[in-house]
């Protein structure tokens, strides 16, 4: 299975949220990212299918 990832900026745009929300609050709300690298150069990425699934779960009735 081919996994595609979005960086934090792309994730924020996809969800129409601020970049600071993605870094600060997304994990608390259940949207967990992946950390690639270490130290100050580490990049936070989000799997596209997980972001879509997370957004679908928040649909209001």
C-alpha cells in the first residue's frame, strides 16, 4: 500500500485551520502526526488517508 503524506502547512490548508493549530492542538484532538528526522530539523507529516478519515469522523449529524 502506498502511503502519501502532507506536511503541516498542507494539512492546515486541507482542513482550513491555522498552521499553529496543527502544531499545537491537532494531537490533542486525535489527529496524530509522524515525526521524520530528529532535533530541530525534524518534520511533522500527516498521512493523507488518516487526515481524511479524521475529518469524516467530525461530520455533524
